[in-house]
C-alpha cells in the first residue's frame, strides 16, 4: 500500500512538472558529517525550486523522515525528476519536525522556522541532468541550550549548503 501511495505521489509530481517546454532532469542529493548523536531524524515535507521568473515548482511532496546521521557515510537522492528547462535561483526545504537521539533517549527539537531557503543559481538544460549535492550541516543546525536540572533544549535551525552543481 505504501509503495502504491509513493508511486501515485511521484506520478502526480511528474505530471505537474510537465509543460510544453522540453524538460531536463533535476537530482538533489543530501549528505552530512554530523554531531555525536546516535540519530538526528528530521521530517521533510516539501522541496520547492524557484525559477528566475519567480515561479515555484514543488519537486518533493512526500512527508519523509530522513536521519541526518545516515548522511555522514552516504549520500541520499531525495529528488530525481524531470522539470521545465530554464534558469533557477533558489531551493526551499520545508522541515516540519526534528529530534536527536543521545544515550538511547529521544529529545524533540523545537523548529522555529519550518522553511529553509537555499539561494543557488542553476540551470536545467534540455534533455540533460543537473545534479545538486547539498550538505545538511548538522553541527551548525542543532543548538543545545541548557535549561537547568541537567536537561537541555534542542533547537533545529537547518543549515543546508550547496556543495556542488554538475551538468
């Protein structure tokens, strides 16, 4: 059932991304070398790209939990689809929740802003693949605030940097 739902969502995204212009392929990949936590799961809900004309295209619409710790030893393809060829200027992530696991205990993170904007100029070329590797910088994304009594408050302010763009 879950595979069918994912397939339907992917097909809907592909249908929405189609236009009369020839498409090019966009791949967005996440990686990281994070802090000393056992897990840092974040809930990713949407990824948008914005062209230079200001139009937004949703390229990811599936609520998915991604463990940032897993990205230190591998890269994860999170977008791989055809979109309208053209010039683009921004990627936006919508991250609704996050937590950290330390010593086997899960601590919820406060997420003050769910939207993370990544200003980046890139082109989607007709019948070519554009690969963007993004580094989810956990070290600078998790703020730890002591609250007294041996407890800490964890705040997630995602810092996502462009590592490379290739065509």
